[in-house]
């Protein structure tokens, strides 16, 4: 993320809402393995994530003698570049670390847990395949 991208996660003095679309750069990587890729039937190119929506609740959490922490949790919907309105969703949980007297994020760790709808080619049914992702930033 660019330095300005971290601003949305700056230290919260109280609970506030954060738009998940601000994290599209890295949430767009939450996609199932290639065997499940959705492909444009004409170009045969894999669709990419073009939409991220949802709200995260960002609130202060525990502190230690050297750091303080905040937690952001919320439902996130990811949609791809196909024209059929396809999307999937899950819960995103983030933990940010801050220096004791700073509002800037030092590091972030997160976890996405959701499900990816997969159409069965043999039967007229959709299975929800578990989809999980872990995020960890380098210290800034």
C-alpha cells in the first residue's frame, strides 16, 4: 500500500466506520485457485476483481507499554469484471499496531474468511467453497 492508503486505518480515538473499498489493492488478491477462475467466454481471459464493498468497524483495542492496537471487523463483498453481477463475500478482520504516541500504523495483520459460489457443471446446483486469506504487512 502507498503511504496515503494507510490513512484510513490511522489511530481511532473511538469507534468509526471505514469503507472497505479503500483496500481494493490487496483485497483484489482474495480469489480462489486457478481451477476455479471465472473466464470470459469470448476472450478466454480470467476475470479480475473490480469491486470491493462493505464497511469495517474500526475501534481501539488493548495496549502494551510500547504499542497500542486497533481492530477493524466487517463484511466485505468482492465482485469481478464479468457482466453477470457475480460476487462473493466474507468477514474481514484486521489488527493494526501503532507506536504509543503516533496515529500511523506500524504494521497490520488480517484474516478473510468467506465462501466462493461454485456452479456444479454436472448438476444444476451451486456449492459454497470456503475461501480464506491471511494478510500481513511489513513494518512501515
